């Protein structure tokens, strides 16, 4: 079996209702779709989403079509790690860690989807599943929501069966963060988890000051308190605070994650399927984390569900609220695994 064609397309449109965190305003719905085809008619799909930067999906599609695709055509689609390693080598000159890695991730996801379809099995089964469902929480608490809206959406998440909610922190004052956490607690009761996410904006001193308050309020983890590449700072925080430090959504490739684990800089690791480099890379990161006894909670859901099904150290999958027309229902706070070949509807 040989890959006969690889192509990507990009599109984006402005969001009607932008979302804000402590770092940025997410004002765009962008997507770069990647398709891999074999000569005998099999098709695999992957997609890379963007929340800002209008031109990014088209720029990524250009990179995939002109730089990555020629290296992939003619290869055996089951040789996924060979393709991955070749694409890292090809993009090394201008830097793999960055947009190129999102392209490698898109190709990787499309290849796993294709081989799943080739053998008529969902990808989680090919990865060697560890569980038949994945616990989940909902990221719903954007910083631009007022307290009433925050309470309403957190209540909705718990009604849908999520085990907890994540809210953004890093408001201009700690007092505002406290009011948001208390409002969330009043909405979801004592049994639901509250994760707080600072999106990399604190200094070490501010992260220590606010982190002590978040832990007093019983928050489940403190996410991205510092810049993603501040390994020293994260290690200090992890050592000094009892609240678990979660980070990883802005780390690129398994070697950056190795540093986080060796330095005990995270208590929970949160790879993003796009920036980490795809299903293959996330699986390797997760297995490496397991050897360090570090639990794995995905940044985002979608195809990540299949990786989380396979890992021994899975903690949670991140999700948004379920749409009213979603065919998926949570079971005991968990996403069930699909039986459709490849990634099924989540690709
Ligand atoms: Mg986050």
C-alpha cells in the first residue's frame, strides 16, 4: 500500500462571540484540513484548528502542500513513525517546533485515520487500549464572562454529566479571581472539580501568591501559571505549592516534555495534539510521563480521545460543552469510545 496524494486546505472566519483568557482574545474560527489518499482509494483525514490569526490555516496548508506532502507521497501509510521522523528532519532548517509541527501533526492524524480505515478498526484499538471510556471535564469559564453567565454555563456543564469545570484566572486582581472561583463553587456544589487556568501570564512571585489562595479554595489544579518554557519556574512552583501544577499545551515535541518530567516541573502534563506533534508524539509523551508517575490530561479533545484510551496514566480529557444536537452522551462522567473505523466523527 502506497500513499498517492497528500493535500491541505485552509479557511477561517471571524467569531461572532470572541472568547478571552488572561493572555489573548480568541476571535477566529480557523481550520486547516489535511487529506491523505492511497492509490487503492483509501482516504485519511486530519484537521488543525486555530483560535486566532486569520491567515494561519492558509499558511499551514501552503507549508503542508509544498514542503511536507512531497516527502510523504510514495510511502507506506503504516510506516507512521518513519514519516514522522522524515518530516522532522525536512523541517529542521527553519525550525520544526512551531507551525511546521502543526503540519506534521495534521499528516500524522490523517495517517492514523487512514490505517484505522484500512483495517476497519477505531484507532484506540490499534494503539492498544487501556480503558473503554475516558473521564472528562469541561472548559467553560472564559474570562470575558460575568459572574452570572459563568455560573449558568458551569451549571450547564454539570447537568451534562462532566466531572468538573475549568475556569480562566489571571484577572487584573486576585480578588476578582477569588470571586470567580467562589461563584463557580456556588454553582456546581462541593462534589465537582474546579480547575483554574492562567494561560502563562504570572511572574513566579505572583504565581506563588495566587497559587496559595487557589489551593486554599480547593481548586483541583493550577494550569499554565508561567510561560511554557520556564522550566525552572514551574519546578519551583511544583515544589512549593501543594496544588498540582499543570502545563504542556504550549510545548512542542517530546524532547521539550522530557525536560518538564526530568525537572519535576509539572504534576499533570497537558499535551496539545497539534503543538505536541500528533497522535504518535502524544502517545510517546504520555508513555514517557507514565514512567515518571506523572498523570496525563489532554489539552482539548477530538482525536485525543483515542490516545487517552490507550495511556495507562490518563487523568482527564478536556472538552467544551456538548452541543444540544451532539449524538454523544457522557456515561458516569466519561466519554465512551467510538466503534467507527479510524477516528470516526472526531477526526
Ligand atoms: Mg489551558
